[in-house]
C-alpha cells in the first residue's frame, strides 16, 4: 500500500512538473491555461489519492476526498473567471488601438 | 419548506461529525446548534431550492464518472505529450458547441466538464452555445461530435425520471 502511494505521489508530482513546464513553453495566455489545467486535474487527483493510501484514519480520508471535490468545483470557476477577464481585456485593447 | 430545512440540518450535521470526529455531548450539541443556525440562515436567504435539484442529480453520477475519468486521463496524457514534444505542435483556436437541449444545471455541468479536461476550456456561455478554447483542432472536433453532450443529456433524462417517482 505504501509503495502504491509512493507511485501515485511521484506520478502526481511529475504531472505538476509537466504542467509548470507547459506554462513556460506555451506562447500565449490562452494556451498557458491548458498547461495549468494539468496541474489542477491529474496532478491534484494523483497526489490526493497517493495521500489517501498513506493513512488508515477514515476521517482523514474523508477530508482528503472533500478537498478533491472542492478542487474539482473551484478549479473550473477560477479558469472561467481568468479566461473571461483576458478575453474582455483583449477586446478592450483592440478597440482602443482602432 | 420545513422538510428541506430539516434535511439540510441533517446533512450538515453528518458533515460536521465526519469533519470533527468529536463525540462528547457538549461538542455534539454545539455542533447541532450551529448546523441548525446555518440551515435557518439558508432558509432565510432562500438558497434551498436549487440545492435539492443537485442532490437528485448526483444519484445518477456513478454511470457518468468512470467514463469521465478515463477521458480526463486521456486528455491529460495528450496535453502532457504536446508539452514535452520538442516541436510543440499546437493550434489554439476558439469554437462553439450548442447547448440548447440542456437544462440549467446540465449547462453548468457541461461547461465545467469541458474545463476539467485539459486541452479544452469554456470561455463564455449564453443560452444557446458555449464558447470553447481548445489547444488543437482535433480536440475541438471531438467536442463537436457531441459524445460528452450526449452523456450529460442522459444524466439529465434519468434525473427527470427519478424526480417523478
């Protein structure tokens, strides 16, 4: 069980690393959001599942699952707010230039 | 209305128990009091109607979640591969997907599912379409083929049936 946990944690960290790398490599804001999405989805899921395997306490497992649930709910909201703000900003700049 | 407030209190109290793990009478009664207070507040703020729709909706999720999880992993691997590939083969573009058949809750779930799978996310939403930014043309075409849309519609139709029962 501990070994499975380690594998999950390492895989999760790897996906977080890849996501961060993508954040730097991608050319513009809108594609960078996709890279950040990897950290938010598979990175977070694997790390939290890995942490779940490291404990026998049911209460702690429930708390970790709740954290996962809330991340799944708040992540898209944040992405949506950021992307919409960027889109409105881009439209603003275009109309100012003309 | 009273029924809704009581159910809310019950769910909140279960959550309180799971999060705290305390079983002493004093703490239990304090927890119950605060749950009652929150339920009363939500009743006053008229928050309870929409919450009960989503509770019914959740009962049909076990069919949907495994499929969604596999999609999530696939799209994660795809985007990771593109990040690590030296040529960085991406064609960012904005497309639209129709959502006219979905209910209000269905629209929100659909937009969130699009955002949760890396490679696509929803920028803007109105009553007819979701504007989607996708990393490659293929991902946009996959969405427009409507597999995810169909599955979310199926979620809604089964929830409509259970609400009648």
